């Protein structure tokens, strides 16, 4: 009887939401947003750059750079660990495909092509409108 009580208590503890993990995720995505927004204003290479460089942003961004990806991978691993306790591997893959495939396709067709266009405009590699350029089509992203 005692084993059953302990087992059900462990299951109940594992099924409870770990709110501190949610806050670490919020922190990680805040860092991600700050970092990628800041890339527009620092002297390092990136897709598009501002005319005015803000050198004061570089030290905090250099410090955050060493934490941003490890923190995201940690959060990801924790999420996968919790998810795998209540799913099979195939269920997990199916759920992740449903959740991530649409955003991936959206990014490939809506976000990446204009980014390529503006990057090439800024580097004076092209002239003309966005619609005139076949290389800005999602099918030619790797060109």
C-alpha cells in the first residue's frame, strides 16, 4: 500500500507544471529578442545594419552571446524530458511536427525572402523592386 502511495505522489509531482522553468523560458526568449534586435546596431556582421553603430551595446551582447544558445538548448531539453514522460517517441515527433512545421513554412515563404532582398539592397548587389527578383522567391533561398 505504501509503494502505491509513493508512486502516485511521484506521478502527481511530475505532472505539476514547473513554473520556474516557464520563467527561465521567458528569460531565454527575452535574451533572444534583445540579442537579435541589437544585431542591427552593432559593428559585427549581420544581414542588414543601421547607419549608426552603438558600441555601448556590444559588451552586454558579447556577454549574452555565451549564454543565449546554451540556455535555449537547456530549456529545450527540459521540455523534451517532461514531454517524453507522458508520450511515446512517435507521439512526440508527431506533435512537434504539427507545432513546428507551419511556423517553419511561414518563415521560409514570408520572413526569409524579404530579408534576403533587403540584405542585397543594402550591399548594393541588386537594384529593382522585390517582385522583379526571382532569387527572392522562397524556392531560391539558398542561391
